C-alpha cells in the first residue's frame, strides 16, 4: 500500500488520461465526509477534465434530504456513494438509509453501490425498494478473482442486473486479483458475465485510479485490459463503454 501513500491530484491524472485517449473522468469519494466532497467539487471547478463528482452525504441522517439538496446545487455533483462494503450486510435495508437515498431521484442524482459479493442479495432488495432511482454497481461487487470465485457471485449479479435502473462499472478488478501477477485471462469470465448480464448499454469503464496502482503497473495497464477485451464489441458499443454510457447515466454534456 506504500505505493499509493501520497497525494494523487488532477495534474497527476491528466497525462494518464491523455495517453489512453480519454478526455475526462469522474471523481468518486473515498472518505465518508462532507469535507472530502467539497474538496472534490473544488477540483472539478479548477480542472475541466474532472467532468463530475460522486460525493458523500450522511444519508442516514434526519436531515439527509436537506444535505442532498445543498450538494445537488453544485453543478459538478452527479451522484453519491457510501462505503457499504465496510458496513453490516443488512445496511442497505435500513429504513433511514433508504429514506435518504430516495431523495436523490428528485435531483437526478445517481447512487453508486459499493459492496462485496455477500451483500448482493441485500442490494437486490435495496434496488427493488427504489425503482425510480438510478444505480451504478461499482467494481462488479468485488468478486474474489484471485481465488477464482464464480458462484454465487454470477447468480446474484444476474439477479441485480434484472433491474433496468442498475448499471455496472467495470472497475476495481485488478485489486481483487493477484497483485502484480495477474493476466488478462484472469478477468475474462467476470467481464463476459457482466456483459451478458447488463449488455453494452449499461457497462462503464472505471479505472479505480490511483487504488489500481497497488496491483497494476500504471493507469495504461488497467485501461489496456478493458480496451483489449472490448475488441469483441462494435465501435458504437466500445464508445458506450469508454464514455457514452457514463455521460448518459451521470448526465454529463
């Protein structure tokens, strides 16, 4: 983890994006604090290639709807996330949390779902309770790729994908594989399963930069992994994967 024990800021990312022929990114929260969300929004104002921010608010709070309304007034704010993977498995089923998430839809905000495979069943019930809310599943729910985990992950992913308001971010895979020793074939089953479940209209490339650097040599290695796999797609579908779907789902011009 020492490799990422420093600040990573937009000037560090800009040349990585350019090398992979990407002209923008979405900054996603890592810390459960309004201060970090404000910081990320400031970065978006200062750096036009940071197209949007997925921030954090205390969605369990009594004033969650007011917090969400204040954040939604910021032009770059396009979604919210909570690190549910660090919470009890039934966290998504809490009435207060669902009440807070319900306030996102009226502002057109996405909710990013960050969970482990064991929490997919709860995510299914969570999404079922909020049919008007757009969702993005992060990191394919983090299957244990290093150990070759397939079931019940694939079954539960398919059940979640049955909801048309859920998209899936193809991200975070290298950190679930054997760090520094993974091969592209290690991810084929997981990528193929996600494509079969969600289709090309609901898949988004995500770099998980800079966290990906603990397991990959650089940004280009993560981008290249998806670029090579996506050769099976049509040019239109590749454009969807590498930007058009994200622009539509997160409402980025």
